[in-house]
């Protein structure tokens, strides 16, 4: 009987362990509407990983340009604060997904993939055109 109780307790403890509290970061995908609910502040960074030409044709208000295809993203990422929250988008979600995975591998903790610009724009998120605001 005693062995049965101990076995049950051990099984319960291990099954409750489940997902570790502090494991590696996961890239989370957000819909445009979910992104609208996010609190943007000094600890958040919105990154457009499209080309400068795509950025110039229109981008989300306040987005930082970091060209994934042209290689700027890999260089820029080296200087970013790994404790900040990053929201990435591109034209379709392909480049932002790849960029998010690079950030995950580099040890960034809070990474959100927003997908494609057109979907974000159609959802009514504020946009601007011109003035490539690379910081």
C-alpha cells in the first residue's frame, strides 16, 4: 500500500511538472487584432524586416526598418536589448518568421511575429509612408 501511495505521488509530481517555467523563448504569432491590444512602450520594439523600398511605400507607424534580405537585420540584431519585447512583420509573414527564429536562437526572450503588412494595414493599424526611419 505504501509503495502504491508513493508511486502515485511521484506520478502526480512528474505530470504536474509539464512545461518548464523558464525554458527557451518561443516565437508567438499574433493576429492584427491581438497586436492592437498590446501595450507599446519603451520596452517594446516594432520591426519592419522588409526592404527599404517596401518600407518607403508604407509601414506601420513607429516601425524600425531592419532589412532581412539585405543582411541589415542580422547586424542590427547584435546591438538590440535581449530583454525588450519585439514585434516583427514583413510583406507576407515569411521573412518575419525567419527573423523571429534567428532572434530566438540568439537568446531573445520576447518575440512576436505579426505576419504581413497588408493584413496589419487592413486591420486599421496606423501607417505612414516615406521617411525611412532607420535608428
